[in-house]
C-alpha cells in the first residue's frame, strides 16, 4: 500500500547508513510536499516489514558475503582496509554470520524508530517558501522532549609503520592489484591549493606523471591512479593513495617504480604550466548546481570553514609556481613509510624482490573478513 502511495505522489524515499551518519531523503513534486513528508515520518515512526522479508534479507546478505570472498576486487578492498586500520577495519567490525542470523524484525524496527530521537539537521531544496516548509515540518515532524546527542564522529588514523610494509593476499588472477597509501597530517585549509595542484600534476589523467611514467614510458601498468585525499571534517587525517593493475610477473618492478615516483616527483615546467592552466580553467567553469548548494555549504562547515574557500584557493592557484608544488611534495609526501597492499599470484612473482620494497606479511580470508 505504501509503495502505491509513493508512486501516486511521484515521490522517492531512501535511507542510508554510513560509518558515522545516517541520511534520510525524500524527493518529489513540491505540490505533494506535505503528503510526502507525512508518509516519510510515518514510515520512520512505524516501519513495516515481516519475518519473511527479514529471512530473505539475511539469505541475500550471507550470499553476498560468500561471493565477496571469491571476488578479487572485494578482497582487494578488504586487504587495503585491514592494512590501513588493522583490527579496526570496518570489514572486521561487521556482525558475524551467526549474529546476522539471529536478528529480529522488532530489533531492526527499533533502530529505525530511534533515529528521530537524535539531534539532526534538515535541508530543503525546492520552490516552496521557507515558511511553508517550516509549517509542514511543524505539523508532521513534531519534536517531543529533548533530543539525544548523536555518538561522536569517530576519526580513524592510518597505521604509521616505521618502514614500508606489504600485505600480500595470494590469489590466481589475470593481473595483480596493487594499492599504496600513507597517512598525512590532519585537514589544513592552507594545504588544499598545493594538494589540488599536486593531484592535477601527479595524477591528472593521461598528462599526469602516473600514467606517463608507469604506462606510457615504462609499460608497467594496465591502469593506474593516485591522489592526495583531504579529510572531510576538521581534525580528520589527510592521506595519499596510489593504485594500479599490472602484469603479474611485473608486480615487483611496478611497485618499485610507483614508490620511486611518489618519493621523487619528476619536475617539469611544461607539465606544471599545463596543470596550472587546467586547474584555473576548472575553477572558472565549474559551478555548484542549486541542488548541491546546501550539501556543499555543510561540507565547508564540517571542515570548520566560515565561508566559501574557493576564491582564496583560486587566487593561490594563479600565483603558484613549480617550487610551490615541489615544496609541498618534499614537506608532506617524500620518503614517508608506505602501506602497500597486493592481491596477486606468488607463484609468478619474484617475492624476494618484492620484499626489498617492504617487509611482507601474507594475509588470508580469515584475517580480512568476518565469518
């Protein structure tokens, strides 16, 4: 009945839970805003699902877990996160299979019903005036009593080894999957302009250092990418990542080459000029769509920024030089101990040579997945 009602109103409803927050979204015609809001709040307060639905969900979940243990892409992801966080890996903090099997409908309904009891933010984008939106919320989303504080945001730091470490997962694959990363300092707005420059210069498509060096010049990678990822909240750690797919027997050579260009950034005035022009043009032509404005403003707030940082960033891009990029690299990236994750076939890899890049730890399914 609810599906028919949603369909009749032309409304979509979704709820998604992440590592640190839950998002509830309703979208549709503004003329049906009140009815859509009423349906959404009603569903959250009185969720409806039967045991047969839960049984099917459990069956699907357990099946997906078994499939993941055979899929090299899923294995790669689990190895990377295990290398990054050890026992704190999100793959290891999932409910075990036995815990999934004993979940109850009432328990899951309770989790949904509890959501509106926590402090939350509300965003609206549409054609209705703010008073009409407030009126609808006041009618259908009444707050009774004090709302609870949500659990604090959990920052997870990357492991910081004393030297390069290689986590190796044995699997017969057509090509090895390699991932390299290390943690940097906590988010700093002053580092965003040089970091953006670095991303364009180092990993900016076919013209960037990564593909030019690893694929075009040396023929060591089928695919490759990299980048400096800034934290998304004030206090969250930045990190450098680099990934590639390569011919299995060339794995040690490819890893050596990638580590080399991460530590010793090739300097080119011509490439810098092209990167600067590309980045400046991107700033001049990119616009924030009206539906993305609120999300963008909230993202700046989470970073502790008081306003739109793009003007200052743009000005700094215009005055940057190759020395700016080199100084950023040498101060924050060069020579850092690296977490290296490899999914490949050891029978076709010179493991002794790979071990010279970093100490090797072999991991299995029992290390990276819950059972």
